[in-house]
């Protein structure tokens, strides 16, 4: 009887016959697996970073191996080390990779989440991502029974839409100062055109967890938006619900806000 032999190729870094992770490929490189686990642990540690010792314990990897791997990643700017404290953090090179790929590549099940949100609310659900210092819409789901504005090909006004206000509220102060013009354009009677008033509104947005727009850009459209944040609290995208008044109106914002926040949380990495 002919015997069938299944061969498996496993490449290690000489540290022993470790088995690949459950569900992993049969072609497995131990050092790459460790590097990936260390990067994930650093991302989860947030902006405060972590020491080699802490990462060694978290990832169950020898401390000297942790140092060698991270030092190699540092040459590619994927991590950085504060020589004074010994703390490691995610490097600019990692964020550069995300920007090149498009930040939406980090998000989970975006279209399915938008479909669910549109079904739950009966309104248009949209996703905008950070791009070129501003926001660009990349996906939109419109319930078949809804007749309303489509935002897919339009630029996002940063001070007169809930999408834009969510972007501003979760951006660093220097970015806000850079992207806002000295004079805010008025689109409707409801548009906020005073910078101090806008800053107060953004503070409320951060406290509440979502932004609102009461016909501030288009008199026929109101909206609610929530941020999609990474594990370090950095803005990746904005989820929005839009509709015409009186179907979407300030009285409905307290109900739509939490639904939009839940959708954003489901997309988060």
C-alpha cells in the first residue's frame, strides 16, 4: 500500500522547535511571529509605550531576544526607543505604512457595519477617513426608501458638518489650527462662524462622544457622527448618520448618537 507523506516547512531562528500559532500557516518563521506579537503588544500599550522587560513578560519571549528584535525594527522606524527610560513605542514608520495603505485598511467590516446602522436608523450611513490633512468619504449606505443628499463625491466641511466636527474634536490642537481658516464660511443660518463658539462645541463633542449638525451645511440635512479610534485613541475615521429634518432633528440626536458610537466601536481595530 502506498504511504502518503505530508511534509511541513518550518523556519526558526534557532531558538527551538516551537510550533506555529493555532490556525497559522504551515510555513512559519518564528522571529517574524515574535516581531508581530511585540508590535501588537506595543500598540496595545498605547502612547506611554512599554519596557523590554514588560514586553518580554507579555509576549513570553526572552528579554535579550526582545531587545534584538525591537532594535532591528527600530532600523526601519517601526518602533522607537527612549534611551533614557528604556521605553519602546510604535515608530513613525508604522504610521507611514498605514497612510500608504489607507487608514480604512485597519478598520473592521466597515460596509457591513454601515448597512446595519442604516437599517437600524432608517437613514443614510457614511464613512469618512483622514486623508491629505482632511476627510474624504469612502463608503455610504442609503436605505432604498430614503431620498436625500449623497455625500460620496463631496468634500467634507470641517466646521459645518458633524463629520468634520468629529474630525476636529479628536485631532491635535496644531492640526485644528492648521486646517481651519481664519474666517469660517457661512453655509446656512445655523452655521457656526465664530471660532470660540466652535471650540466650545468641540469640547462638548469630546465630552458627549459624538458630534451633531443641525442643518449647518445644508438646510435639508442634519447629522450625527462618531469617531473610530485606534488602540491609542488616535482618530482613524468618522461614522455618520444623515437625513432631512424633521426625520433627523435635534430631538432625535440623543438616540442616534449612541447608535453611531456603537457602529464606530465595531469598526475599531
